[in-house]
């Protein structure tokens, strides 16, 4: 697992295609935390799921419908979210955009 380089430049970082509507870049990590950029096309869906990680998300651009627990809200550029461990959450992209996710601890499954 290890630690990422100190400087990771977005134009050089590898993109991982998640599906036809989503791709991600890992922009920094160690054993305790991880920073991930996710690009969505309009209509892209991050299906409702849970995981053991704390997650904060920053909306860089676009419009998204997020479900966190029992609450669903529309978020836009400049908005942020927090998801507790093991709380169901999901997202639908209403207008294509970019999210920045932070996870603690690291999402080891993203490094496979």
C-alpha cells in the first residue's frame, strides 16, 4: 500500500474508468487517508452503498443529487458533504461535473 508521491499532477495522474459515465484519479494517500477526484457525465450514478470509511466530498463543478442515509438533497459547485462510516449513500449526476472525495482510512480497494 505505502504512501503516494508528495506531488501528484492531475494532467499526469492515471484515470481509472469506473463505467461509461464515471472515472477517477487518486491524488494522494497514506495508510490513514486518501484524496480522489471523480469525473461524472450527466446521468452517471454512484449506486447506493456503504463502507467503513469516513468520507467528505467537495463539489468542484456540476449538479448532483446525493442520498446520505434517509436524506436526499441537490448539491452544486462549492457544496460539501460528510458521510459517516457504514451509512448508506449514493449519487446521481444531474449535470456533468467533478467531485473531490476524501476517505479515512484509505480505500485499499481503489489501489487494486
